[in-house]
C-alpha cells in the first residue's frame, strides 16, 4: 500500500467537542423539564449525529416524546449549537504537528463525520483548521451516514485518491466499522467518545496520543 490520503473523523478525533455538545444537549433537555446529562453519558452518546444524540439523551432522562417535539428539539439544538460551537472546543494535543507532518509528506487530508456538514465547516473554520482539509463529508452530505462506507468513499473521491491508498483515523465503533466496511486500515484513538475501549472493535491500530500516529502512518508510505 502506498498511502496518499488520511481521512479523519471530527468529534472526539480531531476536536474535543464534548463540552459544547453537552451544553447544547442539556439546553434542549432543560426545555422539556429533563435533568442534564453528565459528561460520561454525553461522551458515550456522541457519534451518530445530532438527532441520535438528542434521542439518547431523552431515553436516558425519562419517557419517549412525540415526533413533533423531537423535531423541534432537533432544530433548537442545531440553533443553539451553531451559535456556541467553539466556546470550549479545541483540537486535541499533538494534532497540529501531525497534520503539518502529513502535509509536508504529500498526504492529502479529508474529514468524514456524522456531524451536519455546515456545522462541521463552521467548527473547523472557527478553530482555524478548515483550510487544512481538501474534502469534508458530513452526516447530511449523502443520503447515508457512517458506518455505511459511502461517506468515507466520497471523502476520498473528493481528494482524487483511490480508497486503496487511504487510511482513516477515528475514535469510535462507528468509525472503525466504517473503515472496515470500506476495507481500509484505521487508526483508532483511545481518547475520544466511546462506551467501550476502541480495541474492542478490532481496529488496525490504536494510539493514545497523536504523537504516536506518525510512526504508524509512516509504515504505509
């Protein structure tokens, strides 16, 4: 394999977004009289898009709600989160060094996330990272989301690279299954959002810090 592209998940992989996601989730839960989610709950619920996050928050705090209320909460979540998307979010330690090294080595960089595309762009822009990436596929870019491999294939396609020359980096079962479904090697970071340690899902590699990523990546060059 001659590696030419790295595709990153966003929440929990590129960026620590949990504090701002928690604030938005608890904002909508409070509006229907529910208790707030603590951080451990929130981190286990992230990764399948905003609607799923809200649904899991509702399930964890009481009875189900009707579809009309759920849609309203989803809109309210997106509005609140969009206005407060980078209040406490930040890039994980060591990421900037990795991205620069990858770029200097000629690797193309992309993002494949289940976060809404417009919010993904806004977050990365506010953090000064968006121009690093040649492609971004969000949860609403295509009719399907991860772990379906099509969004990952699309992120690679937009870079002009063959999937066989690409690698994914993610933090959850969803990311690992996506890469496996695409027959693509995957580096799983252990510091993201998952209810089980990522090693339980048999990723190709596991790292505990981005400083450990390049020694792995370089073996594919």
